[in-house]
């Protein structure tokens, strides 16, 4: 099935991997290309040529499922969206996700973007196991972005529910 915004868990996995390896830092800029800025909602609405920090991109993906931030991060880490999607698929296979193929970093509709419930569980467990230091981002109920409050799409968050990611 089409994994929708749950796709962003793999984008975040590769982001956390780069952070943990010291390849990027939380305050590094994430530049928005025309392609990233043109993504369909849900999105932050950052203009082409503008940038946010890696930390803000993480917050935007975990709370808002921001498609523009996911593409901007993909371009930062992989050079192009398609190259990053290939890296996502490769990492998925390495994690044991046998029935997953990623076509983009955000989960917007694409018939080539497929996964299974089992593979999504493998990915979710991997992000919790491999990067527990970043897991708290999935519990964010909101964050401040340029003077406006961005609230989470995950309305289940609260006592007893610490997140991971929503999709449809």
C-alpha cells in the first residue's frame, strides 16, 4: 500500500543518521529549492531561496508532516529528491524492509511509493532503536515557527501516547 506521510519516518531516519555521524548539525541551514517550495500541502510555506535549520525541518516533519521540508532535507542530504529516494529504498532493504520502495521523501502520491504494515513496523522500531536520542521529536505537540504556532497533526498525543507518525 501507499504509505503516505509515514514515508517521512525514513526521511527522518536518514536525517538522524547524518546528525549522529556529524555530517550535519541541528543549526545547519536547509535551503528550499523551487521544487521543494512547490510541494503540495501540508507544508511550512517557505519560499524558494529561503532556508530553515535542520532542527526546524525535523520539527516540521514530525508535527506538520511538512512536504516541503521533507524535500528540502532530501535535497540537502542526497543532492536530488530522486537520489535521496534511492538512498531511502536502499536503507529500507538494509533494515529488512523487503516490500518497500520509496519514490519521494514526503509520501505525496506516487504509484511507486509502496510499503507494508510489517515494513512500516520494522522502520518504526529501527528509528526508536538506532536513534533514541531523537525520539522525543515524535512526541512534539507543536512548535514555534517564525512567530506562529504549528500544531501536530497527531491528535492522539498526550498521556500514554508518545507518537511516531501519522498518515492516511
